C-alpha cells in the first residue's frame, strides 16, 4: 500500500479525531476524543495519508528536555497490522533524535485489566522495543490501571 507520512505538524486535531472515532474499543468516550482533538492541535503530530485521507497519526508530548511521550496514536482499524503504526513510530523517533530526545514513554491500559484490544496494544509497543516500567492503578482509577512503557530513543 502506498502512503505518505507528514510531520511534525500542528493544528491537526480535527483530522485525528476522525481516526479516534473509528476506534471505539480504545477511544469510546466522546469527551476524551474531544480533549485529544484539542490537545493534538498543540502537539507535534505525524499523519499517514493516502489520497488525502488520514489513515493514522501519532502525537508527541515533551515532558522534559530529553523525555517525550507518545501522547496519543491511532490507525484506522481496517489497516491494523500493515506497518502504519510502525512507520509512524519510526518517523516520531527520527524527529526525537533531531530534538535530542533520549527517552520515550507511552501510557496504556495495564496488564491487570483483561481487555483484549489493549493486550494487542501492549504487544504492539513491546514489539517496537518498549518495556513495561510500572503499573499505576491510582492514575486513571482502579478500573483502568495505567501501564507506563518506556524505551531509549536510538
């Protein structure tokens, strides 16, 4: 499949919200989708496009001079497991190296929650070299334990 990655870009919240809405297993709370859209407008974001349609995206958030977070990422469900997420992560890591980024984290639903969709999410990040650091049940509440995964940008 032919696609292009653009970025980092600002002001892409509206396009990214459409992708999030196509992923209700992960982003089923409309208030959260709206907040992500607002936040994405102000964060460096990478888009995968094909013929003008956004197929996926990844937004980064800087916490300290050398540490960043995959703030939110999404790929249209019919395109999962076709290398789009990996390509987005590679583009983001190239950018982070240019910014002297050393560490990258991502937060997702923890191992102690039995959700099948998030098990696939954790497997995706681990396949890209992320390691589980800590599960924090208090961050998002006991029902949604937050797992922090980290990797060294190389």
